[in-house]
C-alpha cells in the first residue's frame, strides 16, 4: 500500500471512532494490518490477498467479513 492510502485508511478509522463516540486506539502492524482496540474489542482490518473479489478483510475474535 502506498503511504497516501495508509494515511487515508488511518484517517477513516480515526474519524469513524469519533463519529461513533468510541474511545479507541489504532495502530498499524508490521504486516500492514490495522489493529483497532476500542470498547473492550480488537478489530483487524487487512488488505485481501491478490486475485480475490474483495479488497479488505475485517475480523474480530468472533467473526470476519470481506469488503
């Protein structure tokens, strides 16, 4: 991912937490995955592998979704 996309994703996640009035922390893992820790939950947002019909995966301990 490019640096511009990284910053756009971070901004989107930060604005989303503010809009939902949820206090949380966002950090980028070494593999490029975004980790959001908020409201006693951890959510991972990662780029989907190439060749799949979706761009992102979103997962917590209970379920995962693709977008």
